[in-house]
C-alpha cells in the first residue's frame, strides 16, 4: 500500500506527515563522513545524499510517522525552524518516494 498522490503527482505535506515511512528491503544504505550512499537493488542505481539527508533517512527509518521523524530531527537541529524542517523532510520523502527508495503507508499503517 502506498500514499495516494495529490494531482501534481506527489503527496501533500499533511498526508506525508501522517504517513508511516519504511525503507524497503531492496534498498540499502551506508553512512560515511561526508555522505550517505543509498543503493536501489532493483534498479542498480546509487544515490548520494549529504550528511543531513543521511540523518533524515535514518530518522525516517526509525520513526512511526514522518511527523515523528521531524520531531526527533527538531530536537537535534535546534537552529532550524520546525515548519522549515517539515517542508525539507516532506520534500526529501517525496524525492525518495519518486526514486523507489522509501515506502510510505497512509495513517501510519503498513499493509
């Protein structure tokens, strides 16, 4: 099951924040000092993300919902406004979703 997109093709922020994120089995990643490398085993494509993106991915993997991940990141990144962090994490989720690097289930449920 996946999150239904809004008309422009990506889920809206409120839908994303309520969704349960999951890194699928066909995706592996490894964090290094200057970047996190994410590999989609189905496509064979590597994706590099900066340290903040890597931290976002880790927080998403451990969170019950995207909003929970934002809350945890907000505790770490105190110099970033919460609304800005929500926008950044939602944009990151939409990008990961488009690349098949994350799965999002509506209302925090996987099924």
